[in-house]
C-alpha cells in the first residue's frame, strides 16, 4: 500500500444505484464506471443518510449525521454554510490540509457560494442551480465536460509533485433537468426507456469519469491514488405518490452507488455491509494516516475494501423531512426489513425480499 495515496472523489448528483451496469442495469451504457468497479470493490448496500443535497454533503465532509451538523435543508445565498449555518465547523479538508495534502474542488459544492478557506484549488465551482450547459444551450458546451477538462489539467500538474492531493469532482447531472450531449441519447431512444435524458447523463458522466481515470493512468498517478465513485442520493422519477423525486425513504432515493478502487483494494469484490456517506470522512482520514475525531458517526470502509473481515453495523439509519408536507420521518434499514417512521403516525414497514421495489 502506498504510504499516503492521493485521493480522488467523483461525486455525481441524484444518481440511482440501479443506473449503472455494475449494479445490474441491463440497458445503460456505463463501461468506464463498470471497469472501475471490476478493478475495485463495489458496495451493494450503500446509502445516503438524508436524501437531499446539502444535508448529504454536510455529512460527507463532517462524518456526522445531519441532526448533528444541522445542515438539514438545501442552502442558497450564503458564502460558506459551515461558517454561517452548520453547528459543526470542522471538515475533513482542514484535517487533510494539516496533514500536508493539497485540497482541490471542481464543480457542484452546494455548501456555499464562494471558495471555502480549506480549498487550495477551486475551479469551475458553484453552489447549485447552475444549468448543465455553459451557455444555456443544449447544443453548447456541457458543464461536466468543462469541469473534467479542469480536473485533468490539475492531475497533469501533479504528475511529478511530491505533495499528495485530495481532489473532489462534483458533477451536477444526472440531476434534473435530465440533459446530456446528443451523442449519449442514442442507446435510450425509441426503446420504451423512461427519462432518456437521465440515462444519457449517466453515460455522459461515465465518459467524463473514464477521462479522469485515463489521466491518472497516463501520468503514472493511478498506482498511488484511491478513487471513490459515489453520489449524494438517488431519484424516484416522481413515481411515488408523495410527489417527490427525493426527500423520501424509498430505496430509489436512499440507495446509492459506492465504489472504491486503488492500491490495496480487492479487485472485483462485492461487499454487502451497509455503508453510507458518514463513512467517507473517516475513510479519507484512514488512507491519509490521520486520526479520526472521536465523535464521528461513520467508520472507515478501508478494511472492507481491502477484503478484511471486521465487526460492522448490520443496519442503516436515514433521517429526513418531506419537502411537500414538511413531515419529519426516520428510516431504519435492516437487510430484509425496513421501517419508515413518520411524525404524523403514517408508519410503513416493508419486507424487502418479497417487495424489493
């Protein structure tokens, strides 16, 4: 294992777990992410702790559930959500910086409008609500392509650098509106596949991810870089009667792809232990050789990715408030069983073997 590997995070937005070939989708075109999964460890039971953007992202970078960091709704119009809104100020990036890591972010942040002080590199970044197209035209330049170009240029600059880096590539798609460059629509047209633009965006981001991996390989950095591919939450496509495409505890919204690859990671492995976004911060600190704060709700998934057998949680807890009716709900997933407890008393209990949808 490399002593202090580089850390590359590819975070999409609102991507269903079942939208990738490596997670069983039989019609999607996702060869690069599928290859990433075949070269690393894929987690089949990965979850978001709160199925909406800002709360989930607050958990990514603090290792704490939203009730602790108090970023419990999307933020807009604030410079730095960790300074002005969050109860918890410390993020993984300060700790990695103190440990000597160069910190870089590209693309969607959704935790404030300006560059936070803990990032050394901040390019093509925005909070949220930016169109997927640079000039607002669907036949123009796709924003993820621009972001990918910027991150590849960054990787190339680090080719001979002694300092390790952590790089976050935050893509806004496949979040609605579901759009992508025209060439990615062809596999989904005229086949009865709903939301062709969503899957076209999945394929477009797959291509972008492939370009990032190729840049790591061409610079020789792949051998000393941990790559994690994941998303913040899923998407119900508004099929649920609640009229939400997230903000719900159904599997469409809470289950996410989570793939780890790099030096020391078992090739082609599938782990069924329940993991979530609260595990991201301790995982990054583990790889960087930094002691994790004692108050974190998450744990490092590194031992699982390296094929070790260790005691682990056997359930997963989700928090959220419905968007339309503002009802507080909590969810407990336990393999076969799932309970959604609602403040209005409309509880739901599911047998996920007999009712997997």
